[in-house]
C-alpha cells in the first residue's frame, strides 16, 4: 500500500486505456498504481485496427518501436458488397495516405499491443501493477482520493483515473447514469491460419463485406500468418424483443443473404462465444473532483470506425499532458482534459453509429450507398481528415 509521503495516481483498470495512462503519467515523473480487477493483466486473442491518429501517441509513449515488428501494414481498407462479393470502394493506404496523415494505418494482435504497453509499464519503477484488485468504491478526500477494492484493501491516491471499461464502477459513482445502451449488434470472432483461408482476394488489405444488418471484417495478423475474422449482425430478433437474439442460428440466418464466398467465411468464426455490443450517448461531464474517466468508461463506442482503443490511447496522452500543464492541479487538469476530448470522442461515438447504418443498409439505402461509393476516388479517405489527422497534445 502506498503512503501519503509517497503519493500515487491510482488507475482503475489495466486494459489498453489504463496502461497507456499509467505509462503517460510515469513518463512525466508521476508514481502510478494500476488496480486491475482480473486475476491477470491481458487482452482477448483477436486483432485490432490502429488509425494513423494513434501512431504518434504510441510514439510519445515510447512503445511504437517495440510494437512495429508485430504490426501488419495493410495496403488498403476495402469495402465490398456481401451480397454480390463485388468491391464497392477502397481507401489506399500507400504513399498518398501516408503523405496526407503523416503516419501509417496498421493492424495488430490485441495481445501484442496490450503486451507491448504492459512490458513498458513493467520496466518503469514509477508504476506498480496489481491484479485481482477490483475497485468497488472511492471517497474524495482533501487533496486526493481513497479507493477500496473487492478484497477490502484500501489505497490513498492523489487522483483516480477510471479506466475500468464499459461497465465502469467509477463511472457509476461519478455519473450515476445507469447501464450502457444495448444495441442488438452481436459479434462473433475467430483467428485462423492464413493457409486455411479459401477466398484470398484481399489478403493484403483490411476488407469489410457489408450487407443488410451484417458485416464481416478480415485482416491478417502476426506477419500475415493468421487471419482475423469478425462477423457482426444487427439482430432482427433483438428489435422484436426476442431474448434469444444474436444466437449462432440467427448469425447463419442473416448471413444467408450473402454471396457463397462470403457466407462461407463464417467457418472462420467460433460459435462458443459472442460479444453483445453497447455504447452510450455522449455526455458533457465525466469528472468529479480528483476523479475522471478514460476510454470505454468515458465514451464507449460501437466499432464501426475502429477507434475505441485509439481514443483511449489519445485520452491517456492528453490527460497526462493536462496534469503537467496545470501544475498537478488534478481537478482543473481533468476538466481541461474532458473539454479537450469531449467533442472528438462524441463525434467518434455518433459517426460510428452512422457508419454502422451505412454498412448494414438494405433495399433502397443499399442502392444509394453503392451508387455514392462508386463515385468516390480511392485516394480520398472518406471524410476522415477530422479523425485521421490526429490531435495536438498540450506540451
Ligand atoms: C468488435 C469490436 C471491435 C473493435 N475494434 C477496434 C479497433 O479495430 N480499433 C480500436 O481502436 N478499437 C476497437 N474496438 C474498441 C476497443 O476494443 C475498446 O474501445 C478498448 O479496448 C477500450 O479500452 P479500455 O482500456 O478503455 O477498456 P477495457 O479494454 O474494457 O479495459 C478495462 C479494464 O478494466 C478492468 N476492470 C473492470 N472493472 C474493474 C474494476 N472494478 N476495478 C479495476 N479494474 C476493472 C477490466 O478487467 C479491463 O482490464 C473494438 C471493439 C469491439 C467490441
């Protein structure tokens, strides 16, 4: 346990966001303690996409060189119609993209990303990592906080960062705004050897096949040796109030509309586990005294822009910079941080919902989407400048 003579910043949650925050604070000379609920620090066994906006953040955290050997740099983001299998449009990720955004787009195994940040945290004396420490409550104290964990242990701290994810108990205490919004979007995932993949049309790209109430994403990981597959359905049964929504038979049912080559890709996703997706409407405050939120705890988003973790990493870098800029006045720094992050993260949440509609369009909406996409240029990233051009971080 820390003492007041040696004050620490407390971070609840050791996911990508929490560890990035710990590292960002340590790099600015703070002592940090990460309290993680799970018995081990870790991530799930699937891939994640990283937009060019997050690359300079990982550079600032000093981890990009360790991560790069694990990254795959696709040549394009391709959208194809799941019904016909035909390509609809693409964003080329080559020279023009890199010139425009200064940094590359990459994909990486989540365990390689999280593991790289974890290793960097382990190498810093300023950071203490504790597993099996689920936060249950905190109290604001003069000049700090006191956190209580599930096992009864207590930690005093200068401040608390709630990086405890979608079901954040820190958020529940700060905002008391109830459960996140259940969306009826359900995800099935699988990673298979690339050699087992039959349709090899887009082996060097990130491809998304889109159809009515469904999409399927594919990209390669780990030097191209394995293929990451993510099948998502927007459940019709959920809309009808059927509690069996999102089951493997509904997955098959919705994929029945697809071209045989796309339907066949369901063989690559496991049926034993699925993820039922949630998000939240953006809020205008996620700070209380010396406590603030970060990542999914603050602004959980659907995955349609592939930016939830990117936002968490941006949050972490900005948060530590604001604390430095405010001379360690945590409350003022946290208010400045949320002011700086609010609109950008709200735009991600709301744009992700919109892009989900675009992907999952059927009937006339599908016709409109396809005809508009047929008109766009491949070197014109789809109105993504606001996102991919990244952020200015306060010194
Ligand atoms: C299908 C899908 C695809 C996605 N693809 C992308 C993508 O391509 N690119 C991208 O940037 N984002 C993507 N995301 C979003 C991304 O996964 C999340 O936004 C990101 O992982 C959030 O990180 P976090 O650290 O905020 O939260 P989490 O990863 O949820 O971490 C929270 C941590 O807090 C711990 N915790 C929980 N409760 C407590 C407690 N009481 N006390 C202490 N610890 C606690 C948890 O065990 C966990 O370790 C995707 C999401 C989904 C669902």
